[in-house]
């Protein structure tokens, strides 16, 4: 798409995710987000750790090449403000202090290494800014989940107000590499992946409370819902029963390669078997009756955040999380 001039301020958000690097360029018009450009490139950081916890050279080269392309795109669009955030894999990488300066040089912009709490805040802001107020009538509690490649965030809020963020260093890539490393999917491995995940989520304040509905702001939830809808399972509604059927379909496929061949959505979301195990664990541990996919998340939240900080009359963004006294929990 060729950039064009507009009276509305233009913003950009770049996410250095644990599996893919993504870029959004957009503007806010009449209180609605208009996306003008989107880029997405898989760099697979979470699957590229050496034994010592460092990112491998090949992954870093992929990442730097991607960031140089992103820099050219940002130069072409000339946004008024840009926010670049790096998430879980770069928080974990031992050589992040070496990689990040090189990444900033490639992107020609500063990069912010954010904690899980700020990741959750931006994800929730993206969801809350996208959903109609009728989806949470009367200030009802809203639970948002984000299953990433290397971490999982749970965010509890009401309307635009965030009450609690929890971050867990367990994601779809790490779960897949731990339990489906050779690609084979069997009942013993899948059930072990679910038990392992439940043990990580068990001491969450949100565990066992029972929720009629949660919103999934991640590729895992969107892909699983698409597969369920394609197969005629509950209209794509991700209930415990639906996830149980998907488990059986994945077991019948028997291998991650056959899962990717069977469903286009699985080909777009690597390590979906690990993501299914994590979502199953969350549904069981938190008592979720249904998980609904939302096509919004961290980048959408970052764009709204930039807009609200730049516009005096806009509703103020919630403060950044991870500060002393915040109701935010991180699991090591």
C-alpha cells in the first residue's frame, strides 16, 4: 500500500514477539482505529535458544534483516509516533544486552523491553478498545487471555479499567518443544502437557473462580476457533467439550506436520499443539465455560495508547504496569 497524507495523526506499533515480529500502522478516526499497513514476519526466537540460554546466530540474523525492512516501511509512512516493544523471548535471552543495541540500529528506533505486566496491559487495552461496551454490561468483569510463544498473560478488568495482570513464563513454543519435540502427538504427551500447564496456573488468583466467557487475544485462540468452525464443532465456540474434540482430532492426525496439512489455520500458527494444551489447561484450571477470539491485542493496544497520550481530550490510558504497588504478578 502506498502511503497517503491525512489530517489524522498516524501512529505505528512494532512488536518483537517471541515467534514473529509484527508492525501496525494506523490512525484513529471518529473514535475508530483504521489500520493502514500491517507486516508480519516469523523469526522464531523462542525456538532458537542455545543450551546456554542465548539466541542462536541464525535467529539474530533473521531478526535484524526483518527489522531493516520494518525501518524502511516506517520511513515511508512517517508516523507521528512509534512504539517498539520486545516481549518474553528477549526478556529470557542471555545475550539480549548484545542483540538489542544491534536491533535498535537496524530499526533506527529505540526498543523497549517490556515486562509481562505491560504486555498484558497493552493486550487488554487493545481488546477493550475493540469490544463494544455491551460485551461487558454494567461494568461486569472481563477476563482476557494471551497465549504467546514464550509466555501467557491473564488480565482481569472492567471496561477500560485493569484490576489485575498475571504473567507466566510458559508459552506455546516451549510447551510444544517440551512435549512434542519430535513432532509426534500422542495421548500421553498431550495429557502431560496439560498437567504441566495446570500446575503453573494453579496458584493464580483467577484459578477456580469460574468464568462464563473469556476473550482470547492471540493467534492460538483464533486458529483453534477457525479449525472448530471449519469442522462444524459448536460453531467455533471454544468450550471444554470443543477443546476435547480438537484434542482427539490432533491425536488422530498424530503429527504436527499432518495437523498443519489438515487445517490452513494450523499452518499459520506454529506449535498449535502446545497452544491447545495450554488453552485446555486454562479452561480446566480457571473454570472457563467459553473462550471467544478477538482480533485485537498488543499492537492495537499500543496504537490506542499512543493516540491517548498524544490527544489531550482522549480518555487517559491506564498507567504502565510493573510499578511498585501494582496488582501484578509474575511467575518465575
